[in-house]
């Protein structure tokens, strides 16, 4: 696999214990516990971790800042929502954290539905929601790369705005990368023009191939004026010492999901977005697609990256991830539960095969 590929994990950032089958231990979301995850990621070869967002969860930026302060190389991929933040406030906060950490900040822009009224936000239809996201991303990037920025858009205004401290250019990295998801036409048009990395859920290879081709064509059609769009995969990877043990454990997990009616797995099911609906429908094509993409969790509401799993030995899963890499995927956000032990297991067994 190309040495350009990057491998991140996932930190659930949830006040409820037992997220997606994780160990339901006391103080599961304490700073000490979350720090143990971040430090394990450093020690086992991971670049960093996605930290989830949504009203009713701990504030993602605060969690990311705390973990960055307790680590040295860990790079938080901080999920944030336009509307929860205003562009200038966010640009300043992220620039400050990027400065204090020596350039370790990454940003995941989330436009999915949320409890907006709880924090005083509102938005219109899909066109308005993604129009606002596009404007937010474009303005934040300007605030990071220009001085004395004046902008009067449909949703946000700033006048003579200069963010301090300035983002330090590091090689070809001018600012923190914007990761972005979404499978609707409106979302893809935003990704094609504004995102740095388009994240896909764990779809079969043919679906990912088709979407990459479409996004590249859209980038040309919409006169993208940024470096070429990069692509990432957010997926569950269930790795065991043998293929047989992996499938035994995967089927046992799904049986438990069926028994508990998916308790702990529903954080992406408040409203079914286009991409989530695509995932939940995959099991209609079969419980196993491609070589080892397990779709059965979707029968019981797996939710997001928990809807489809790559299952097998480290060699099996590495072989499948290489096929995604051959399509043009260079950013991988993997996970399985229990999160801490799987950070170590997959860091030891899977990552060396992907870097070989």
C-alpha cells in the first residue's frame, strides 16, 4: 500500500458507556481514559483519531484540545458543525490549537441533521443547509490564508478580519485539512469544490469507484480552484488471528445486536441521510459483499461506520483495504470494539501489512 496513505482511528466521545459494543467500564469518557486511547494510538503507529460530534455529546473541540495537550504526535480529526460555530470564531480557535500543537489539527465538517434548536441554530431545506456549509468552508479557509478578510455572504459576514495566530505553512500543508462526507447530490457538489478529503462509509468497491469518478468529474465541471480532492474510507475493521475466528466473533456480535435491537449502535440514525440509507440497504444484496464486507450489521441499525464491517485475519483485511487504496483512497479511519484493545491489536497486526 502506498506510503502516502494515512491511518487514523476513532474516539467515540459519548457520555453513554458501551458505544458499539465497547466495554461498559466506569469513567469510560474521563480525560484519563480518553488519554489512554490517544497515547495508545501514538504508541501503536496510528496518525490520530476522528472525534465525533453532535448535541448531547461532550463538546468535541474541548475533548480534542485536552487530548492534544496530553500527547505529542496524536492528530485529532475534530468533527464540527457550521451553525454550532460561526466561521471567524472557529477559524480562530482552530488556528490557535494548530499553533499550540505544531500543526496537528484536522477538521471534519459535518452537515447532517442535529438538534439545532438546542443550541439556538436553524436552517432551511437541503439546498440552504449545504449552501451554508459551502460558504462556511470557503470563508474559514480564507481566514486561515488571507488577512483583512471582508465577506458578506448569504449566511455569514466578517469585516477586516485577521485571525491570530496565523496558520503556519508546513510543506504543502497550508492549513488544517477539511474532511467532509455526504452522498447526496448537494453534498457532492460541496465536496467537489470545498473539501480537501471526501470520506466514504464502507461501501462495496464498485460503489466507491463510481463515486470517486463522479466527484472527479464534478470537480472539473465546477472549476475547482483548490488542490485535487483526496478520498478517505471510514469503516469498522474486525481483525482476529484467523479468518475463522474473525467470522465467529463477527456473527456473535451481530447476534447480540439482534438480541439488544441495536442498543448503542444508533448514533447515525436520528435522520437517515442519503449515504446512511445506501449503507442500510446493502444487506439486501447479500450478507457478505466483495470478499469480506459484512453487511448484516445493517439489518439491526449498525449506524454509520458500524453498518458494514471488513472481517477477517489481518491479511484478509489488509488485502481488502489495498483494493480501496487502488481506487484512490489515501485516508483510512478504522475502528472496532473494545476500542482500546483493538487500537493495540490492529496497530500490531494490521498496520505493518499496510505499510509494507
